[in-house]
């Protein structure tokens, strides 16, 4: 079985990691996005099997029981997200490295498992206030869901120093350039 590397981007929701990951995918053809499975419904602009594998809770829990996930989390109450082993292998079999956009706990779990084959990057937003503004501005979540995201974000900010690198996203262009350098150096190792 082939094995490549893993580049993990974790951060509280709204910190900008998805934008940075999308940028890196345009710059590094050797990277492929790990499509997670989730039980949350798709947002208007998301596509099944491209952004996520959208599955129902019953299917998700069957897969948990069959140990199909390398990591999974109930990221928000009643809403599961997870990385399928088959997804990582699919990418490695294609001679590519895997890039993840994943929550903080899941990111650290992958880092513990893959150790030096993985680079774990924490994306730090300028402040909790900015994060809240970004999340509210998306307009995709109900007030209750937003509140849950705020509470989780506050907790997640405390995890930064457990990562290999903290990437400050105060200015998106600068953060993208720094991310390019980090990835390029890691892939050369
Ligand atoms: P969203 O609902 O905004 O797409 O994602 C919510 C959170 O779940 C984000 O922090 C996202 O990175 C995280 N997430 C997405 N996929 C996975 C996964 O496979 N595992 C874990 N642990 N978190 C994930």
C-alpha cells in the first residue's frame, strides 16, 4: 500500500482555513483534499462527494462500528464529521499527498497517529471578535447554531500551541503566501 504525507489545517470555524486550503490546492497539484463524511445537511453551494460525503446519522454510525474512520468527532451536538480511511488511501494510491480542513481535536488526533509524516498547522484568527463577525456574516447558520460555533471557537483557540505551527491569518494574502512556504518546505523533507 502506498503512503504519502498529510498536511492538516485546523482552526476554529471562521478562521479562514478553508480559503487557505483552497488556495494551496490551486498551487500544488500534488495535493488532494480529504473529503470528510458529515451528517450535516449540505449548504446551498456545496456538492456531494466534492465538499463532503453527505450521509445520514445511521450510515455514519454503521461506519463508526465498522471502524471505517481514522478519526471522527461529534463536532456540534448531533452533527458528526469524520475522515474515512479509504479517503486517505484513495489519495495516496493516486500518488498525491492529503490536505485536511478539519477541527482541532481531529487534527491533533491525525498528528498523533501519523507523527512525522504529518504537518499540523493551526490557523489563528486576529481575535475572537473578528471570528464572530465572520461567522455571523456568512448568514448560513441559525442563531442557536451560531452560538454553538462561538462557544466551540473560544475553546479551540486555546489549542494553538499543541500544533507544529501557528499560522496567523490577520491578512489573507500574507497567510496564503506563508502557507505556501510551509507546505513547500514540508514536502521537500
Ligand atoms: P463546517 O460545518 O463549517 O463545514 O465544518 C465544521 C467544522 O468541522 C470545521 O472546523 C471543519 O474543519 C470540521 N471538520 C470537517 N471535516 C472534519 C472531519 O473529517 N473530522 C473532524 N474532526 N472535523 C471536521
